[in-house]
């Protein structure tokens, strides 16, 4: 039976509109350069503030993808 290995990276997506769009932007950008994305997990949500107003929503997202290292 073949086994699989997955690599996990952490990304931070931002949006001026919502946390959902911030998380989506992180995953969309990752999908352009990484293959076989499997799971995206939101780790943390925060906001950037300026003069007491929200300027950016930020989502820290852990993304896993199938790791295909070179066999020895």
C-alpha cells in the first residue's frame, strides 16, 4: 500500500471587505503555485485598525498539500 506525505504551510490573506475574502485570497493565490491542495484551516482572524476603524481583515490559514519529494 502506497503512503502519502503532506506538507503544511501558513499563509496570511488580507481583504478590505471580510475575513472570508481574506482566507479565500490566501487559498486562491496558493493554488496558483502549489498542486494537490488538500485542506485549508483558519488558525486566526484579526483586523488592522487605523484611527479606530477597520482597514483590513486578516486570516491566518494553514494549507496542506501533497508533498512529492525526490525518492532516494
